[in-house]
């Protein structure tokens, strides 16, 4: 019959065999690719975990040195450095725990970081200060962007907790961290309702290492930094999304 004749055709049989071999080879290659991707994801996850652990060790060493320092100014400098290291460790910790190893949920990160800073800097005099994070869950940043943004938040929130609400400050203190999407990227802002940054303070010539770092990190992001000194102080860094 016609069907049997087709099956007896050597060329047709050979074509079927070739197609089957190609399909099997493609399936095997796809399986190898999936295995390779899984291995790389596990490796990248392990890298984030190890970086986080190493940064935490450095943070602990700085804390020990701060506790042993006799000069209060040196102790404060060491604790500031400890918080900068910890802010970077938080980035890698979130990447390690996230299913997306390439991007950080910046809202979750900012909440964890500011909670730590409140515990680190808040005293009885500044007990009324609170922090509000106004960042949507769609703010997901790459490591190259999240680290400088995290350090900027660390510096500005730390500075506000230390200087914006002096002893005897009557108004409940509020620090607001916000991030909004712009047509080309993001606008990150940190605002407080404290005493305000003096008009003669220029970040490019600031005596404070923290404020100088903010200007340097804004440049690293390729962003524009603006300061609003009315009703407290607001820093806004507008930067393009990295592709």
C-alpha cells in the first residue's frame, strides 16, 4: 500500500532519522544550557553570600575598634565607617535571598537600612524622629546603581539623625526617603523637617566626609544633585537608568 511504500523509501527513512537526530541534539543542547545557567546562578548566589559575609566581618571589626576607642570623635568616625560597610552588605544580602540575582528591591532595602540607622544613631533626645520610606516595589536597581544609592541614603539619613534635630527640638522629627521614576531614570530624595542645612555649606567643599561622599556618589551615578533648604533640608539626585 501507499503508506508501506513510503516506509520502504530509503530516502524518506533517512530524512526522518536526520530530523529525529537534530531534534534530540537540540533537546540535549537546551538541557545543557539550562544546567549551565543553573550552575551560574548558584555560583553568583554564593558570591553574593560570601561578599556579604566578608563585609559583615569588616563591620564587626570596625565596631570592636569603635568600642575600644578612647576619643569619642574617633569612635564616631569608626561607627560611620561601619554603617557604610553595612549598607553595602545589605545589598548583597538582598541579592543572595532574592530570586532575581541581578536587581535589588530598593524599597525593602531602604526600610532595612533606615531601621538599622535609627537603632544606631537615635538617642533619648532624638527619640521622636521617625523615618518614612516612600518607594514603590517597581524600583528595582542593578548592583552598580543600588550600592551608590544605598550609600547616599546612609549618609543623608545618618547626617539628619546626628544634626537635623538638636537637643530640645520640639517638633516631631521626620525623615522621608522617596524614589520616583522619571522618563529616563529615577529621582532619589532624602528630606527632613529639621533645622536645615546652613546656606554657606557647599557639598563640594564640605568638611563633613559624609556630605562630600554624597556629591561624589551623585557624580558616580552621572546624576544631578539639588538641595532645597526650605522647611528643613531636601537632597534630590536625578540620574539616568543604566542599560
